[in-house]
C-alpha cells in the first residue's frame, strides 16, 4: 500500500514561487542560491511538490540533484562527484585571443625599460624623468580609461571595442616609433594607453560567459596572468631588438602584431547581447578619476626631486588630486551607472582582495624596471645578458599561474594568495639584504626574480577569482574593470615612486635599496591585508 499525499485542497496560487536552484555536481548536492538569496525552506519544497504534481512532472525536490540530461543521440552518463565540467573548444579559442590582447598590452608596459638610456640619449636635453613620463603616462592612461572603455563596450559592443583598441594600438605603435621629440613620444604612449584600455575589459567580457561556473577560476587566472607575464618576458625580447635594430623597433613591432590579432579576433570572437542601459555615460567620473591619478603621480615624481615637497606648486597639485579623487568617489556613489561601481566594495571579499591587488600592484610592474637598470648600472651587463637574466621570473610565474589557477578550483584560493604574498616578501627581503655592486647573479638576483615570479603566480591571478565569487554573473565586467583599474593605478604610483627615489646621477646603490625597501613595505602591507577575515560569499557581506 502506497502512501499518497492528498493535494486536492491545496490552492496553487497560495504556494510561494520556487526560487531557481543551481546544482553543484562536484559535491553531488544542491548548491546554495546566488549570493544574498534566502535558503530554501520547507514551504518552498512543498511548493515545488505541488507545482510538480499539478503539471504531472516527476522532477525531484530541490534537495535532490537532478540527473544530467542525455546527450543527443545517446544515453546520458551521470557525472561522477568531483568531475569538472567540460569547456567547449570555442571557449578556449576565445580565451586564447583575449589573452593575446592582454599580452600585447603587457608587453608594452615594460618593453622599453631596458631602453631608457638609449631613448634619453636620442633626444637632446631630455632627462630621466622626461623619459619616465612615457612609462608613467601609459600606466595612468590605461588606469584612467579602463572603466570608460568598459562602459562603452556595454553600450556599443564588446567585440567592436576590442577591435577598436587593436586599431588604436597599431596606430600609436607607429607614432611612438616615429616620434621626433620625447614629449611627442609620451603623447603617443598615452594614445597607446587608450588602445590598451579598450582591449582589456572587453576581452574578458567576451570570454567568461563561454565558461561554466566551475571552470571560471582557471579562465580568469590565465587571462589575468597573460599581461603581467608578457611584461616580465618583454625585457628579454627587447634586449635582442635593442641590440640589433634600436629602440624605435621596440615600439613599432606591436603594429603588425595588432593587425594580425585584429583579423583573428574578427574570425574567432562573437559579439554578445548588450545589456539594456538607459542612463547617460559617466563622463564626469572619467574626468575626475583621470585628473586625480595624474595629479597624484605628478606630485610623487616631481615633488621631491624638482619642486620640493613644500613648494606651492606641489601643494596645489596635491590639493587638486585629492579634490578630484573626492569628487570621483562622491560621483561614483550617486551616479546610476558609474564608471566604477563602488557599491561592489560592500562585499568584504571584494574590498579585501582589491586592497591586496592594489598593494601588490605597486611592485608587480615597476620592479621589472629596477632589475634591468641595476644590472646595467652596477654590473655592466649587456642588453642580452639583462634580458636573459630577468626571463627566469616570467617562466616561473607562468608555470605557477597555470598550476595554482587549477588548484584554486579545489582548494581555498585565499590561502594560496596569502602564501604567494609571503613568498614575495621573502624574495624582496632577500635582495634588500644581499644586493651588492659585485656581480653575483646566482646568489643575489636569480633567487629574488624566481621567488617573486612564484609568489606572483600564486597570488595575483587568484585575487580576481576570489572577488568574482562574491558577485553575480552580471557584475563580472565591473569587477574585472575594478581589478585592472586598481592594478594599473598602482603600477603608475609604483613607477612614480621609482623615479622619485632614483636620482639622475644614481651612482650609489643606496638609491636602489630605497626603492627595494619601498617595494618591501607594500608587499608586507598586501600580506597583512589578506588576513582580514572575509568568510564565504553569502555569509558576511560587509
């Protein structure tokens, strides 16, 4: 005798609707609802049974995972617990193209680091700070225009903005190679930053929807790592080009690469449906953020070595920067569609990871400027020796990124981030204690570069993945924009700090030690910030 439930007296209209439930086949149990959604209670389960009986369905209740759908033309085989979801070939191809875009941008952040002396000598009267503005200007422009480019991609089309960025990058590469003065070179670099800012946010937005949720940690990790790894590899390739064809080729080489990528992107990438946007573009926020960051970097680069920290010019520039940042924050909090959605920082997992991202970013790009300069200045290395000397870092970082991005899908990613930050402290601390004027690459330089790359690969790519776990899919683009904006803003500040601490006649190792201590302090601060408890998504939101 079967037990039957009499549902004839139940009014279906009085039964609460059933919220959508996502299923986690890795554990074989129903996963939690989206962040912030209430848990499914008894009334919801009863409602599910009522609706199922009324429609003649035999679907299981929400706490029983459904069986996988059968494949076309065959019998479905249940996925074993712990198995990872499959990724389509289309998704991998799109990730490859998107990652190559970040490689192009990353290469140009450090490609000319070993050519600074050659660039300075080719322009009469140019100072090291003048040449340094070409690097800082690229970082400032990229950080400032990233959010704006992301918003334009949502309005016009992500594939279109990605391709437009490649066109701007090619044109600016030619303009940089042909620049007649140091300041026209710096302006061309800002134009290149516009192209880079268009490439970065659009590329990830085109890729992530193609990956299943369980595999996005790997996708984000590989994409996030591509640019900085290219930045690390750039000095090695640049050394060869510089020694054979001169510094202008270092810029020009990006033009044909961008053109080829433009064709590949047109063939491989697919435009996605655009979100419905009814508000005006946040032009005020874009202007305020750009002015604020530019003023801050100017104060750091010029305040101590040119104007003086207490001079009226320095104080006015600092006031303008602080005022612009204040206006940017206020505008972002009240604008219906701000360039940077600062409300996302209400999630503790978001603001903690973004704080660590900023602190790590201070040294992540700028330290690749210090190593080549030191080996040139004190050890008398040739361009090729310098290029080979720094290449060990990207090699280790690349292997570390691939391994730990996959490991982060199964282990606690924040623990890996803390470990990576600790390794970076050891790497920089080792060089602070051991670095000397006598060339000893194996004892003084190689351990630092290799350990720094290992720690970077464990930490930085996973920080973005941790932040993405705290938001819905609809906010992926905004989180990635915030992540990259802070990373490039931190890089601009780090570059400014390098040129503020180094002197034009930096013949003393003391100046380099000051820069390394600056990097060590930022690395320690990043490590400490990662110990702020964040809990799990949905458990604590502030």
